[in-house]
C-alpha cells in the first residue's frame, strides 16, 4: 500500500516536470502566433537570455531645433499680448535690500556690507531693446517632463501650450547613406509620449532588455560665472556675474568665501600686518532675483571691502575670489582671478564729478533677436541733443545688432560717444539660463563701469524717450535734483500706429510724425482709485537716472541700493514709451492722419492727446553736431 502511494507521488512530480518542459516551447509558439512582434511577456526570452547578452540598442530620437517655443530669437509671441498690444509681464514682486546702506558713501569711501543683501526684482520688463515682454512662466523642475522628439509635442493639461523639452541641431534634409545615422541625430534613450507609456513598459518589462547607459538631462551648474570687475576705491571692489541657485541652496547662499588681494611684488599691502603676503576679507553677496524658477542663475554682485588700502602703491596686483564648489563651505574652494591691475593703472587722485569725462551715460537694454538700427539712431540723436552733446551711450549686443548695421552709428563711434559690447556666444542661453537675456546683469555692469565716467547714468530702453517740457532743460532739471541718489520717471504710452501726414518735399523720420500720447502714465494695478502718478516701480514701468557714485545695485524699473530716492510725481518730466517701435516686424505709422479734421478727432476720441514736443525736439536734434 505504501509502495503504491510512493509510485503515485513520483508519477505526479514527473508529470509536472514534463508539463513545464513542454510549456516553454508552447508559450513561444503561442506568443509568436498571437502577437506577431516583440511586444508582450515572452517567457522564452526571460528564461533563455544569458546574463552576458547585450541589451537591445535603442532607436535614435531626432531632435529638431525648429521646435523652439519663440522661433527666432527675440520674436514676440502675439498670443502673449493683452490690452493694447501690451505683452503682460506678470505681477512684479517687491524688493528688500537688507543690511546695506550706501546712501552716504563718498566717491572713494569703502562700501561695507554687514550681511547678505537679497534684492527681489520684478518678474517682467517691457519690450526692452525690441519692445518685447517676456511672459513669466514658473516651472517646477520636479515635474518637468523628460526629453521628447520635437515632432511629437504633446499639449499641457493646464494651458494647452506646446511643451518643448529638448533641442538640438536640426536634422539633415538630405537622405543619409544606407546604414548610417542621419545628420543632426542624437542617440538617446528611447522615449515616448504619454500615449505610448503602456507600450514602452511592455517592451521594457524584461530585466534583460533594460539599458545600462548614461542618459544626461539638463545642464551642469557652475557656482559662479564672472562677468566683470571694477574698483570702487582703494579698499573696495565690485565683481558682477551670475550664481547658481542650486549651489546656493547647498552652500547657504554664500558663493564667495573670501576675497584676496595679492600684490604684484609679493609684498604686504599698505597697513598689512599678516604673514601671508596678501590681504584677505570676507565678501558680501548682493543677489538680484525675481523668482528662483526664472532661470537657473541669478545676477549677483560680490562686494570685496578690505580693511587695508590695497594697490595704493600703484604696483599692480590680483583680486582673487575663493568660490564655493556648491556643496559645503568647508569643502575645498576654487580660486578665481576676478581682476588683474597693471602697474600704474590705479589713479589715487580724487576726481570731482564736474571733472568726469561725460555729464551723462545712457545704458541701453540688451539687443537680441533683431533690432531696427534706424529707429535706435533716432533714439540716440534725440538724447544726444538733450544731453547737449555731453553723453556717452552703451550698447550690449546679444546678436540683435547686425554687423552690417553698425556703420549706422559710425559718427558716434568716431566721436568717442558710443561703446558697443558684443556678447555673441551662441550657447549663452542654454549654458547660462537666466531671465530676459541677462538684462539685470548688464544693467549692473553698465552702472559700475560708468561710476567714474559720468555724473549721471540713465537706464531705459530704445523705445523710451525722456521728455522734459519746455522751457525746462535736462541741465536745469538735474541741477534742481542734484542731491538725489536716483530719480524715477513715470512712463506714458505714445501712439506709433497713427501718424500725421508726411509733408511734401521733406524727409521726415517716423518720430517726427508721431504726435499723440496718453494723458497720464501707465499703471498695471487695475484699481479705480489708483493715481497713475503714484504707480511706482514695476507697476508703473518706471525708468530712472542715478548718481553712479551713490548707487550700488540696480534693477529694470528702479534702483535697488540705496532704497531712498525720488519717485517723480506730476508732469515735471516723464518717459514716452513708443512700445515695440524697435521691432522690424512692427509696422510704424500704419495710418496717416490729417490734423484738425475727422481723422484726428477719431484719434482723440480713442483717448489720445496731441503732444508735439518730442517731434519738434527731434527735428532740431537732427541738425545738432556729433
């Protein structure tokens, strides 16, 4: 009886083993017949694949740079316009400059910062050099999609905008040789849109098919990227650049650990008592930001103020920063040469403001995309006349000013009244992403480079014109307000669509024919009780002029340090904003209007008033010598 039971058990076990053996080829046959492809759960491949078998190579995903959201650089997304052609830049945040008071600083006095000053900038500017706003878009990196072929865009569930998450050189249009990879093709991990997730999971269920390859995403971050450095006094230097939000997160907002001055002759600086042969001090950081999602980097000023007078012997030396590696401030840091002074370069003689080379400096916005050179020439000619020929202009060309257009400004260049800084790195936007073509960084570079060049420095765009009603003049206006560290002006819309009829036999620029403006300044705070003349800062899109020896950090719509200045109220002076005029694609003077007739009456009924002052001033400015 017991023998019979043992035989029965053995028979069942043998039967099960036979069934398992038969199941494998049966499953292969069934899988091939039913699916007809490599999709599905293939038992045979799971059991039969050796550990040494190579994983299947993924198909190459073609990334086409034509999928860029904005098309050509500097183009304006018409869908972003709101109201009267205005591009809504979003609400602007307030700013706070902590532990910094430079209001009483003299031209050669050291500027000391007791702590980190965090300055919050506005989130959007107006058109800048091209009359184009940047639509503010906050992106959460934790939910950003992975790379997709640009031909397979998918729509966002929130706003329906196309999401483009990878760019590369456009694919070649000519057929590639057989067996060769197409030009412009980048081998990356196989990806799919949301509609293909289930299919992709089915393919990759097999452990043997999972890839073991490095798949980079995003870009490496640099703790600090230096742009420029300037000496403020015998004790103080300012270094401008951009800092990584990522590095600052790990390093408690202290990117620069120390500043060092190394004399060229190896001796101690004046008053030095140390044994290292160089002076050392702790820097203070001034971070300028709108929102930490508006780009990977933040414009930054590093203030190095030494106890000793450094370089006063005029023998030269090096300013060295010790930069964080971005993880922990106690980790080894990186020495970065911020400035090299040559022997005899430092002038230790104080120069009073009235002896500076220029009375005024004009700092323009970054020129990106494509700008209208003839319009910018009108802008220069007008303000050159207001400044009585005593102004200097700074252009920051990000590729918007074509090489063939530079002769347009040759007269100003030859006269020493124009400095063009070309920043033409094609990888700038991808390597160092930040808000609006680094405008805030360039504003601060212009502020510091003009500190001992001009008495006053203006910051406004090429579609904005300073208007000081006659009989007042710019010289009289500045004399009345000579004690203010900065003055901000209300910004009033000007009409670029309606222009008076051209006079026969005369060559007239568009600016001479634009005679209408709004009666009061702009204000983005849409409240019935708001006085537009009290709408200051970003809400009023105000622009400003500063005393560069008393101002140490600047934003787009206001000076940041110091906080105290004059927000000009009333109609003493203001900016006229010819919005979008520098854009070549914008049609100027689309309607020709006959004065004192039905056509002008229609313009006036639309809320405009006639103001011919800018037109008349420009007519005179054309004949003013350069």
